[in-house]
C-alpha cells in the first residue's frame, strides 16, 4: 500500500466519487448488486444523496473504501448492523465488495474484508458476519473461504440479470 492510498469509511465529501465507482460497479459487476445501472441512473440526485447518507453511521452502517489521495475510490464494501434491534444486533451484514478491474490483484479486496471483519467484531461486537455471493463469482467466493466464511445455504435464482438467473451462496463467519 502506498502513501497516496488510504483505507477508511467513506464520508459525505466522497459522494461524487461514490457515484463514479457505483456506476462502474453496476456496469462491470451487475451480479454483485441488487440494484441495476438503469434504475440507479433514473434516481434523482437527491434520492442518491439520501441513500448514500444512510451509510454514514459508523460503525453500525458504513461503506469502507480504498481511496486514492486524488479522491478516486478504487474499491469499496458495505457493512450494516441492526444495533437497535435486540434480537438481531449480534449479526452484521457485509455486502457489495467491489474493486475496480484495473486495481485488482493489489490486495485491496483482502484489506477491505479485513477492515470490515475487525470493525464488526471489535468495534460493534458482532458475533457473526453474513454475506451472499454469486455462485459464478469464484474469485470472491474463494476469498471469503480464506477469511473463514462457510456456506450455510444456496439461494437459487436470487437475482435475474437480463434473461439469466444468478444463484447465490449464503455465507457466514462466526466471529465469536
């Protein structure tokens, strides 16, 4: 990792850079996100801002980013925890891991995943972390396995991208 790159929760002033990487992710990895490019682009700027601001509640709900000194977001991942819900606050949810294609192979996904696991376990106090990953996304699936996630189920036809269905592995990492 070089001095011109930081790993940190995204902030309000990162909104325009977030829009840029979100568009990139929806085009290059439509199977990773529940929303699609056309839907996202049809949202008003205000709606996008409101959706983004929902994820600025560190440590319970945030976007962790690999951010270049020039403000470009090279990769990101989301985390959420229902800390106000007594029956489910022991669980965290990881979602939307994405690194721009030109920055893959530099360990950014591993660093983002480590950061989320550390925050979930040590800051929020989560006992387990859940995620879902496309059964076709072998790179992410193998990464999650290396970090201790295990499959507890498969959701068939979890999404439909064009005319193709995307099945997802449901995975969990018991942190405590």
